[in-house]
C-alpha cells in the first residue's frame, strides 16, 4: 500500500506529508501576525533588534543614490526591509515576499505608518517558487524564515536564481548554541516560557511551541553552510551571535 503523502518532512518534532507542511506553517503565522513583533520583543528580551541591526550592517547597503535592489523573503512585517531602506541610500529598494497574506498585510500597514511605501513593496510569494525573473536582485535576505520552508534546498536554489552575478545571499536564523550551560538554560526557557508567553499575548501557545521545535530541527551551522555552498554560492560563511543562539550566513553568486 502506498502513502499518498509521499515524502515526510519535519513540522517541528512531528513528521507530516510534504504537501501538508506549507498549509500548517501558513496557519501558524496567520494566528500570530498581529502580535508577531510584540512577541519577538518578549521572547528575545529585545535581542532580536540587535541581531537584525547586525545583519543589516553586515549587508551594508550602499548609502549613495546607486540603485540597489534587495529581495527580502519571509519578510512579513517589514523589520528587515525597513532597516535596509533606512540604512541604504535613496537608490535602495526592498521587495518583501512572504507566503502569509496576513503577515504581508501587517508589513504593508507598518510601511504606510512609517512612510516607507515608496522604498518597500510587499507581495505574497513562496520562497521555493519565486515569481521574479532570473538575475533580478543585488541582494537576497531572509531572517527567521528559511527553517519554515518545506524544502530548504529549493529555497536556496531560488535565491541563487534571482540574484545577479556578484549578488549576495544573507540569512539570519536561529542556530545551535555553542556555550556550555547556556544550551541547557536556553532549552528550558524555549520550551516553557516562550509558549506560555505566546498564549498570554496571542491567546494560543501552540504556534510558539512549533516555532521552538522548528529551531531544534534546523540544520546546525556547518551543515547549513555546506547547503549554501551546494546551491552554488561562493565563499559561504557564518558568524554566531549570542553564543550561537542565532547565526548570520552569507554567500555570493559568482
């Protein structure tokens, strides 16, 4: 008897059919979209802001009027896009693509409030099948999103495809803690405090349980670096932040 679900993939600690995962991820983010940024502050004690500042500083968008196009995938509420737009010159433009319509709607509302709609545009899009021509962007960024895709290798292949030669791939993602004792403290905090806070703030702790589990099943730093290289990127590197709680990965299309 054959299994119509075909290949099983990770959804947190569960295994689900690959055709199911994306709808389950979409459901998670539809539930948390309105409070997503507030929850990031509470879960990380505000550290996510420093991590994102570091990430954008490492990208270093040009401050001149030179045209510089960035695709920010899974950029939802615009946190990364707004930082890039503000740091770059007037020639910097950011296109946000996120598979969650609810997250995109939140990002567009924020951009309007903050006067950044002329510098940032928002679209619903799948990281594994981007609706952009080959060699369209100078940089591709994705922050806390690639662990939620069904096929990481396909998302990396799409990143490579849409980048111009000389374009840069950058990813900010939760990773493997490499400091003794911090790892056990971090585990205890993640599996008890984060879902509990999520339930208080959003009324439902289950999405945050999944988000914590998805961090634990994401490839470790070295393995993900190797996946970036396998997708064709040159000079794949990573840099740990906060003892490896998160890592910034970088590669170049040549």
